[in-house]
C-alpha cells in the first residue's frame, strides 16, 4: 500500500464548511440526488431544514398521499413533533404520541419547505405534508413511508440492520475498525462491503469510489488481507471523507485543491471529487486517467496505479 498521509484533509478543513458560491443548497442536494439516489450527505443537509420547519411545533395538519397511511392523519394532526432524526439514509419524524414517521427518499423523493398552506409548482406527487403554524415540510414522490412505534424499530428491515452511522460525531474510528475486523465483513471485497448499510450506514456510491481512492485501495481487496495500518487508515477515511462530504455539500476532494480550482473558474462538477465521475480525467495524485468500472452493477471510479489490485 502506498502512503496516503499527504493527501489527507486536515481536521481544520473538515470543520470548515466550504461555501459553494456557484450553487444554491437545493441545487447541491439535487446534484447529489441525481448521482447517487439519496446520499447520506443530502439527508444530513436537509435534516436541519425539516427540524426548523416543524420540530417543537404542534401540527395544524398531517396528511399523506398514500391511502394506507390515511388512518393515521387524525391521530397525528394536533400532535407535536419532538425530534427529527437521520438514521442512515432514512428520516424518523417523532411525535409526542409515541409514534414516528419513517421516510426514505430512495431515488425520487424530494423535500420542499414553504409557508404553511403554500405548495411548490411541481409535477411530483405529494406524499406527506407536515404543516405547522407558520411553515410546512412537504415530501414529494417518496413511496417508502411508514408509521412506527419505538418497539418496532429494532425489527424494521432497514433500521434494524444499520451499522454505525459515519456522520454521527459519536461514532469513532475504533468502532469502524471493529466492523472491518468483524467475521461478518472481513472476508468481503471492499467494492461490495462499502455499500452494505449493515457495515457502516450512510455510504453511497460516490462515497465508495472516493473512500477507496483516498485509502489507495482497489475494490477487490478484503479487510482480512490488509495489514493493521491499512485497516486503520481505511477506518479513518470512511469517517473523514463522509464527514467532509456532509459538511461541504458533497465535496470529497482535498479542499486546498478545491479552492485553487474555484479560483481558476473550474466548473463544480470537475473539482467536486477526486475520482468519482472523472473517467478519462487525470488522477489528482499521479496524472493517470481515471478509469470507470462496474462493481456490483454500480459504477466505480479508480486510478489503477494509485489503487493496485491485490
């Protein structure tokens, strides 16, 4: 394995969110959405907007666009939203009546925020409206919406299998390292493992490419084949790259390079990532053209000299 220390984002750079002068937050979220379904970064960035609109508010109206959820409208209307929580790529909106609304945007769901009673001009189907006194949170196009009681969450097919959340600041490298050494995961190739939400939750397809590039690892490697130092480095990159992406609206390349590219007028799509969606463009580290391959029926981008196969 080659040395990656000089490419590592500094802790300070991870703490400073980069202002994307060329794009509005909604455009950034849509870009992430188009490339990766609902990336965890997008969920993390939309979460404060949902909370600002409805958290702590008694709902003037809760309505659903799915007939199977209609019976819950009366019970939730008038109830207070106590918490809005991200769990992997899902969102739990908790009410003071002991019920949570589980929603997962999948490929097409999109949140809008408007003054209460106002709606966006869109051809999408309204699936859920949470209307407070002044503001509404509106979820369009999503079909995976459920009502859950606390005792049902551990057995939920998605929530019950989630691994440590890479964006959660309480999750440590030691926890991720323990997952890499777990018998359930240590024999699987990294190309498949990094998309398994039971390993580490919140990693999407673009994060998979970027984590492997920063770690200098080919997707064919398995955790059990790595030495202790390489496994520790991989655990670090899983957290560092994911958290930087969350804090910067989806940017995973070195922030010093990003600032330089912005100063030269380089388009956002060309400096956002080090490897992902950069097929044929030079690797930021060695200049070799980045390659695109398919791993697990999903596109993956890598630099072969920097990420040699096992």
